[in-house]
């Protein structure tokens, strides 16, 4: 079913704004709130992905940190990026964070709560929408998660006409 990714992002951001504010973090929305980015999706599932990724950014970024959330259309895809300036992920562990139950630094992660399933589930959901989820990170610098989802074909054709 077709939905507007921008509306979904706006409502997701509202749901975690307070959690961020409690850590004195600002969720910086860079996307154009007026734009329409049509995607064929299960809105609840895609919202779950967005909430997972933004919650990670909040959880793994210190007090006063900055989290940028952007979304745009590029060719036939919608691209969502969530960028934080948090603790980052060591290069050696980067390839493993999409595995079930994998968490960087078990002891520290345990203290922060969670199961290590968020990104594994997110990857499954994104791929079931013919999309991709990737991650760029530098330890102690921050992390950027890039999600692509195909734009709704119906709209795409209409746009070309
Ligand atoms: P859950 O999401 O199930 O509550 P979780 O957040 O630990 O638990 P994932 O979301 O799957 O699990 O993330 C896996 C691991 O990847 C995390 O434990 C953390 O070590 C690392 N990670 C994920 N996102 C970030 C981020 N933005 N910055 C730094 N590390 C991250
Ligand atoms: Mg998580």
C-alpha cells in the first residue's frame, strides 16, 4: 500500500523526541516536510525500522549529541539517512551489527538495555520491501545509517508522463 515516507518520518520523530530531549539531544530534521515521497510499504513495519534506527542513534550518542534525519528522492529510490555523533562502531565489528543478538561491547550494551535484534529485524523488513540498509561508522566519531526503499512505481510513471 502506498504511503508518504515524509509523514511517516514526522510521526516517528514525534514518538522519540522526548527520549532524545531527556538526553539533551536534538533530532535535527533536514527533510522537506512539505515534500511527498511515495513508497509502497507496510507503514507499521517501516515505522518500526525508523524507530529502531533513531533509537539506536539516541542510545549510542551521549548527552547533548546531535542526530540528523534526512530523506530525499534519488532516481527510483527514497533514501533515508540517520546520522549521529555518538560512540561509533569499531571497524572490526561493523560487518556484524546486522546479525541477530550481536552487540558491540557486551558489558556496556547490557547496561544500556536491549537485545541486539533491532538491526537484524530492520534489515529483514527493509529487504522485504526490496530496499537496502547500510551503515557507515567511525569509532568515537559517529554513525550514519542509510536506508533505501524503491519509490512507488505508480507515482514514478505518473512523474515521467
Ligand atoms: P535492540 O535494538 O534489540 O534493543 P540493540 O540496540 O543493542 O538492541 P541493534 O539495534 O541490533 O541492537 O544494534 C546492534 C549493535 O550495534 C548495538 O548493540 C550497538 O553496539 C551497535 N549500534 C547500533 N546502532 C549504533 C549507533 N548508532 N552507534 C553506535 N553503535 C550502534
Ligand atoms: Mg537497537
